[in-house]
C-alpha cells in the first residue's frame, strides 16, 4: 500500500525535528529536550518507516547514530563503526530481544542459559582511545558513528585514561572504547564554583562531560573533574584477546584501564531482570549518573554470529530506566514558607509522569535560581526527578515560550501571614519576618518557646505541640496560656494527671526572666548569651524594642547582622502583637535599670568555650557561673578565646584550641578558677 502525502509529510517533519535535536545534542552539546522526548520522536519515525519501508532513505536519522562533527576539530574515521544500541523500555521488550537472540543462535530449547555481560549505562560521552605499541596516540568522539572528532589533546588530561598500557601481552594496535563522565560530586562542586564566579553552569553531568571534551584549550578540560569507564574493544591487531566480553574487560583492567565496578555476568532473561532491579535500587547512591543498564551476549563468537543491523548490534540492548527528565508546562509559580521562615518558589506544573511517579510540583530553590533559569508561567520546561529527591525544574525551552510572559518577582508580603518578606544581601534565601505569628513557622517556634532554656514548660513536648497546631488550637505562644486541663486530657497520650501537671507547668512559666523571654522569642542569631547581653545592657524590654541598629551594635556580642535581625523582628507589627498577648496572659519578669556585666568579677573580660561533658555540673550551670563572674561564653574557638573548658569526650573544639594555642582547662582547673 503506497504511502499518502500526509504520511510522507509526517515522516519528513519527524526527520527534521530529530536532525535539529541531533545537532543540539551532538554538535552544540546544548540539548533542548530530555532524552525521553528524543526517544519518542525516534520511535515514532521508526514505526512509520517500518510500516512504509519504501520511504527509508540513507540520510534518515534511523540509519545514523548522531550528526556531523564540528569543523573546529580534526576528524577521525573509525576503523570499526561506533554504533549505538537499541533500547528496551519494558520487560516485554527485553523479552523480545532475548527471544530474537536465542532463535538466531538456535538455543531457545537449550537447557543452558545464555550468558549476558551486564553493566550500568552511564550518562556521559562515548569516546575511542587508540593505542599503538601500548602508547596512547589518539582519542576521538563517537561523532556520527563512522567519523568522530579528534580530542586527543583533551582525553590526555583525564587521569583515568592510561597514557601507556601497563603489563605485557597487549595487541600492537588496540582501540578501546569507553564512556567519559563527570561524577556527581565533581559536577556539584564545579557548578557551585561556577555559580559563585558568575559563570555558566552545566544542566547535568552528561552535558558537563560532553562540553568538557570539546574544549579547544586542554587546560580548561584539565580543570574539569572527568572520569572514564571502558566498556569494549573496537580493534585489536597483533595480539589475542579472551573469547568472552566479560573476560576482555577483566584483561583491560589488568592493562590499566578503568572498568565499571558494578558490571556482572548474568544468566538468561531472569538474570537480566534481577540485575536491572539491583542496579535500579542503588541508582541514587552510585557516584555517577546512569539512565539504564546494558546487556551484551557474553560470547564473542555468538556476537559475531548475531552480527549487526544498520545502526546497532543484534547482540546488545540498553534497558532504560523510567525517565528522570520530562517536558511539561508551568501553570503557575507559588511561594511556600518553611518552618524557619524561608520563602521558596515552587512551580505548579501540568502533571507529567517522570522518575516513576506523576509530578505536578517542582522546586525552584530560591529567587536567584528562579531568575537565573528565568522560569515564567506558561513556559515549557524540562523537569527532573531522581529517586526520592524533590523534583526540580532543570531549564526552560525558550523557543517554546508564549508571547507576553512576565518575569516572576519575590513577593513583598508573606503568602501565609502577610508579614514583610526580607532578604539579606549575603543570603540567597528570603524569609518571612512573621516569626511567632506565621502559621508556617508556628510549630517550630513553639517548640523553641517552651524549651528548657527558654520558658521551660515541662511536659509540653513536640508531639503535643504538633497536635495542637494541627487542630489550629494554638496560633501564637499566648494561646498556650488559655489551655485548660480538660481539653489537654482529651489529647492523644494525655490523661487527667498529665494534663493537670502541664497546666501547672504553664502557670509556673509565667514568672520568668528577661533573658529567657528574649531567647524564647526565637529571634534569628539571638542565643542565650546574646539575650543575656541585651537584657543586661538595656534592663527593660521596651528599651530593646526601641533601640536603633546602631545602638544595638553597642551591646556585647551584637554585630551588624544580629542588630539588623533584632530590628527586623521588632519592626514587624505581628511580633509585637504576640508579645503584648503574652504580657496580657500574665507572663512577667523583673526589669531594672541598664546594668553592665560585673566589672570587678574574677572573669571580667574573659571569653570561654565549653566542650565535652562535665561531671560536677551541667554545661548550663557552668555558663551561669561564668556570666556571674563577668565572663562570657561563645560557641566557637577563635583567636579571641581565653579559655576552653574540656570535659569528658571533648569534640573538635579541643583540637582547634590546641592549634590556636588557646589555654585548655580540665574540670578541676575550671572549678578552681570559678571558686567551686
């Protein structure tokens, strides 16, 4: 049946799309679409050509591996073509492959299971390494499978590539093939530095590897953390290799080539499926990116008998994992507020199946990342999901952007409580200033408020707080003081006696101190020492609330950042309303005229750091004794530290003290110093 003009037009349109994406991927190293979308286009074209074989042409993408190499590099003609692999996306398709192999080898009825060499399918860049008399003479990319680019100057910079084959017995002429990749850790480190330096970051490790190999200056490639695993031999003249693929890799490893440590030999279709499951389970913990596994008939004699089709061997197949990247569109961008007040942009997506689940939301991390990627409502985006990691928007397909889209801006008001959103110049994260008032921060703020060194409400644990917040019974800390024993007794894991004890503890907490109250408010960077310094310096809460940033910096332990955070907290009307509510509920403390730390104390002007466990007192008691004698306690050791008190099992602070030559006191010496 002759094909219609409509079918011919559809085939040509698919070919043009695939040629375009081949160019973006293989030549420019800048793909516009994820692999799964490319696979769909290729499979659609293959289906039409299989139905109308008379329309297959030599230049069809189905008859090629990639695209032409760029002219900036010299070209290399492969003696044996570097073909790609057919893909299996399901166990059924894998079963079809195994059946075809068994039938061609006439082993479908054999009791002996067919052996396959299996290994992860790395997501990197395929290369050819040519050795003459054991010395590396040339490196090349796969290119279009027949002709590649000469990248010798770059592969020589990869430490895992041997410049000389080790040992003896290797062929006079040896062409080794492998996958150059950038490990996950190296990729993250490189991007972090590039982002800090204002340079272009890589979208994923595969692009990072391909882009690094195509640098004209090898010094730039040398700066990239590249690695390689070899996976086959292309040509071997003047020497003999083992007769099984797995043994060839063993031999290559002996000759100094790096092979994948996860490779294995499996038996039959069940062995392949089990291997796929095992690698899939450890995929996210592997130090490199993979997108599936590869099975190869292990016997080289069987491989020769099976032969090739036009663009792929009949004896190997790639079993792909569910797509980790997909295309979808952005239906909206919203801002979520975390438990610490961090305001995070989230993309609302048209639902798409990716990484084994349906994804409708993806993180944009922070406002800087949102603007760097320039994600807008209506955009077509590549979304990625790896394992249990929160899905993220990788990039925008700019040529699909609708007209009149608008840049997304950071909201001025918190979407939860309408408090101001503030962002410090030194931080990428914007935060809600609502603090105690904001519902999104409520549970964590309350847990801190009731803690022992704050308001010290014994019996009010994290689980109970979460229950009270979940039923919207507690909106601010002031609401704690309106609880009654009957409603508490009805809560999970609470009885009448426990409820009565908790009500008594809440009542006792009303009588507190100004330092405890300030600490309980949860102002960022205001710990116990800073709260004590503020209380001592000003004596009254109203004086602290009214103090300017400049005056706040006159308090011991308060620098510009802390002063700004204190001022931001008290400038937020909601926070002042919470404080007024607490006072109205009966919370009180003694106030005094401003009073500095004792100037005649034995430890006046001395700075201490505590580490390890003390046997004669708690660390909190030690802090109180030091403060009473005019000293201060900080959390880290520096050149300004006078003493480090080391108890049992001290941590890294002891080592740092010794390195900085800070005086270290044992518990007995410390006791003598404070007169105990």
